[in-house]
């Protein structure tokens, strides 16, 4: 994972979890996939899985929720393996890289 510390500002890790039962959800009009949604909102290419400890590729735009925040969904680029983590498994990601589904 490439981490740029030059930007400064608030960059922090947060605890997130997979949201299950989202496989049949289609992205909003104008986006071909959830990964495409993330890339266009973020204005950059998703290259690496965003799970902090993972060195996988960004295979999909995974639906995640912030631990303790309730059911609000965010999109995060994940590798297939991380996208299949059990719902109760907490992992760390950059707060800035979560894109709200809204
Ligand atoms: Zn991963």
C-alpha cells in the first residue's frame, strides 16, 4: 500500500467491517461498478486493497461500515479475499478513503 504523508491534514485509521448482503446492489447510474464509483468520487485509480495489513490488489469496491457507527455504508477498494472477510471481523483502513454510498 502506498502511503503519502506529504499531504498532511487529518489522516487516521479507523475500524471497519464488511457489510454483508450487498452483492446484488447495483451502483448508481453513471457508474459501471462500485470500484468505478469509488474511483470517480475519489478522482484517482484504485490500485491496492485498502485494508491496512493487506498487500492485495483492488479487485472490487467493497461495502463496509464503520465499526460502532451503525449501518451507514461506505465503499472501499478491497481484494477478493478481504471482501470475503466475515462480517464480524474488524480491520483497519484510512478514514479518508471511505466513500459514502449515499
Ligand atoms: Zn485485501
